[in-house]
């Protein structure tokens, strides 16, 4: 296995040890932080080596939301939030900030590892190819999206959702189909999760956000007209 380093951020030592033990068995390297301030320090010192972050929400000194905001200013690194709160509003808020995945405590370490593997696999670059959809250029090798030569900063989940819409250009996609293909597992939250992501993607695409059409009673469609 190629060297993969995961930063585990949680104020509970037992949680960090549990997660570390399972990840180590899978061949992953780990770094640990017990609060938000230390997490940012470790990330800044090791950002070139870290491939994914497991981030607790409620922590001393600096909470997970604040840590995520700062990281998202400069990086699209995959982030999985660990939270004891399962409120829908919290999840929607997290997705607005750029969360790639949610794991609710208590969780199964085996399921957590499976989610990590799925995200890391999706984050791998595809074959070197650049496609143009009405001026929206997507670099499959670098997983970059640009408009008029300017990069569009998207989280991993936003990138996957946009790519799925582009791959199915001119096809009306239901919210259930989008969840099954982009989230890649049974998601029990409200469909507003998709609406929240679409709203943010449209904003980031600027004038070209209009290419993402809302299909009343169905879902969404990417159409250049």
C-alpha cells in the first residue's frame, strides 16, 4: 500500500487509540491531536504528507468547525467529521463548510475504515484528460475545475457531485440516484443535503451555475444552452 497518513483529531484519548489501532492494522500512518489548535499546528507542519483528516466537532480551545474553516481556506483535503450530534442542521452546516463525510458517534471502526478507503479511492486522480462543458473545464488527472483559466475551489464531495452531473449531461437525475452514485452508500438524511451542495456549486461556478437546472419533482440536470 502506498504511504497514506491520516490525522486523527479528537479530545478523547480512547477514541484516538481505537481509531489509530484499526488504521494501523490497515497499513495507514497516523498523526494525532487532542484539540483544534494542535490539529492546525500539526496540519501546517505536515500538510504535504497528510491525505485525510478525521475531525471531531466538540473540542477544547478550537472546535472542529473553526478548524475546518481554516483548512478549507487553502486545501481541499478530504475531511470526515466525527460527531455525537446527529441533527440534520448540523450536517447541512458541515456540508456548507466543505465536509466530505459524517460519522456519528458511537461508530463501528470497521465502517469508519471502509468509509476512509472509499473516500481515498475516489480522491485518486483519474487518467490525464481535460474536458470542457460550456466553458467549465475539468481536469480529471488533477481533479481540478476551472472557468476562464481560474480554478474553482471545490471540496471533494462538491467535485464528485459536479462531475456526476457533467458525466450525465442532459440527463435528468433524481435526488435518490444522485445520493446512491455520489454519496456511494445508504444515506438517511434529508434530500436538502443535495440542494445545499448544488446551491454552493452554483455560486462557485458564477454565471455558469445556470447550467445546473432544477427539475421540479425530480432533481437536477446539467445542460448547456
